[in-house]
């Protein structure tokens, strides 16, 4: 059984020898949060697609605004749970550690999408498909089974972990040097790619396996088998905050873009409530005339409801979570009325939003852009002696080791570079490499 005294740990990866009691007003977990806010990978999220194309006259969510909202919801969720757990463990000498849950989850939520490539979730699928059905398939003889699984099942979550812990060229050991608990809290799928069958997900690449296993051991996470662990309990909170935000906020974006009518949006969000609570919400909602204000108010009510329900679920199932036997997500265990409302949002989003023509257009364009970039950049790192390759290698930031001794590490340098790109940068580089545009001085 896992225990909170070990699970909440403020040691920093790569800086263990500097670990000491800190003075000042900020905890180490708050320092994690601040370190992420001021980082380049986090800033680049402002120019990465969430679901809809990046905004023109109507502002919709990008990866940055999504991550900020998830962090806000996650912090509220963790604090609510911490209040209940502090009563449950009032006599324990380590009970004060539970106060850090909100800061850990807030930081982990900020970091959960750092490794996602440009053009939304289709970017992840495009990279994996490049090696299963594209030009990358011919590279299969160059890799062992574990490395090939990493490439063909490329996963943004695993890449987020790599972004935070890998020692890129010229950087310090431990990467971002985050606390163990924050790092463990972003790994939604704590197993290797060999377990990710039939399009499943995984949490760390072969190159970061030892790092993850070291962190898991230090935190007392339950080992379920070779390269497979039970989740850190706070992962459930990061996941729930993400589930709540993307589903509810996508509906609000769909309304702003006039894909979903005001009446349908209002009824959809009202369906989470019944009885006196619904009557009260309707009275408040009807006190304003602006449709966007009505939807915004209902959205906040729904998020508040789901936070309370997920917090209650976590507290009720804490033993199962600590034993590593809890099944599913927190959102799957909320009350029937809330679950039905959430499922209606999911069904409408899939039917009307994720298959909208301009969403598909971005997916198609992103597919072509990423495939060409993979062709060109992989060709350059595998054949550096060529004249074209020497020119193209100059486009890589110095932190990516394009001259690594191993072929797998060279390919990872390409994937690191592409994953870090914003949508606009990837498009501009595509145009240059395809001869569509020439930079002006």
C-alpha cells in the first residue's frame, strides 16, 4: 500500500545533494509551478492547437489557456480532497504534507501537455503513423523492439515526462530539476510502450525508463510488473481536471463559434442539475441577457459540480487508489446525473466539434506538414555527410543532440525538435523546406 508520507516528497531530480529545508514563503512545489510558468516550453503552448484552429476574430482555447484552466481546476480539486484527508489522518505526524497537494497538482497540470507536438492530438498520431505506414517504416531494422514501440506508439504524455527530466545538451542533470512528486503526478500511464497495445498509451520512453523507475521507487509507488507501476494517486486529480476542462470548455468554444446553438448549449449544461438546485441556477442565469454570459455562468456551475463529485469519489475510494486497485477515472465514478450530463457533452463534442470541417482541415494540413518535416530532418541526422543535410542541421537548436552516437537517440532529437515547435513555426519551416517560400532579410 502506498502512503502519503512518501508520496509527497520535495526532493528535486538531479539536485538531491542540495536538498535541505528551504526558507522563505514559497514551498518547493510552488517553485515547480513558477519554474514552469517562466519556461520556454510552457510559453510555446500559446501557439499550439487545442481543438479548433488558432483564433482569428473569435478567441478559442489553445494549449496554454487550456493548461492554465486545468491547473486552476486541479488545485481546487486537490485542496478539497486535502481538507477531508487531513481530518482522516489528523493524528499522523506527517499530516501537514497534505497541504501541499494543491500546489503539486497545480504544477503537474501546467506541465501535462508540454510534450504534445503541434496541431493537436492528430500530431501525436501522425508521428506514430509515420513509422507504421509512412516513410519511417523502412527504418525498422535499425531499432530493437522497445525502441520501435516508442516510435510507432509515440505518446505526448511520455514526451512531457522526457521534456521535464532529460538532460539535453548544455543543460543541467535532472532537466527542469522538478520535485519527485510533481514529476510522478504527470505520468498518467506509468508503464513502458511495450504495454501500450492497440493504440494504447504509455508514460515514458526507453531512454527515461531508469529515471521514472528511480522516482517511483523513492515515492513508494507499487510495482505491478516489469516496467509497469500503479499510478501516483495525484495523477487521478490531474486527469480529472483535464477531463473536466477539455470537455466543458470545448462545448463553450463550440457555442462561441456558433457550431452549437445557444438553446442547445444551455439545455446541455443545465442537464447536470435537477430540483431546487436547477431552479436556482436558472433564476441566476435568466438575470442576464448576454448568451455568452449565460453559458459562462453555467460552465462555472458544471465545473464546480464535477470538482465536488470527483473529490468525493477520490476520498471514498482512497484505499483502492493507495493499493493500486482503483479502476477507471474519477469522472467515471461520479453520480448518475453528473455522469449522464458529461456523457452527453462527450457525444455532442465528438459529433459536432471534433469532426467539424475546419478541425479536420487542420488535421490534414498538420499531417502533411509533420510528415515532410520528419522526412527531411530524419534524412539529415542519418546522413549528415550530405550537403543538404549540413545546411539543414543548422536549423536544429543546440540542445538537441543530432550527432548522438546511437541511431535511436538521433531520431529522438528530431522528435524533440518537432514536438517543441509551435503550429506557426512548423508551417513556416515546412514552406521553406518545400520551396514554397524564401525568407526575406
